[in-house]
C-alpha cells in the first residue's frame, strides 16, 4: 500500500466520522428545538457507535478488509 493511499484512507475515515457526528448534532439540535430531551447515555452510545465505525474503517484500511459498499455495484456487475 502506498503512502498516498494510506493518507487518503485516513482522510476518508475522518470525513465519515465527521459527517456522522454532524448528523448526530443536527438531530440533537432538532430534538432540543422541539423540546424533546435526549438522555446522556443515548448521546454517549451514539458517539461510541460512531467511534466503532471509525475504528472499523481504519482497521479495514490497514488490513485490506473490504468495507461495506453502499453506493454502486461491486465487482463483476460493473463490467
């Protein structure tokens, strides 16, 4: 694996984690705007799930494990 591929993979993982945290912050803001209290353990649980997703992305990058493909088809369906 090249250094540029490793750097791009780490940047990709950081972007995914940042987007997930931003989505959580928007949901928390909307709930507080509506007057719905979100317990602290739910917030910590969401942050833990986001951290696990980030850890999986980093481990998948370092070990070459294929990550989950959400957009687009995988493999022979592209040909």
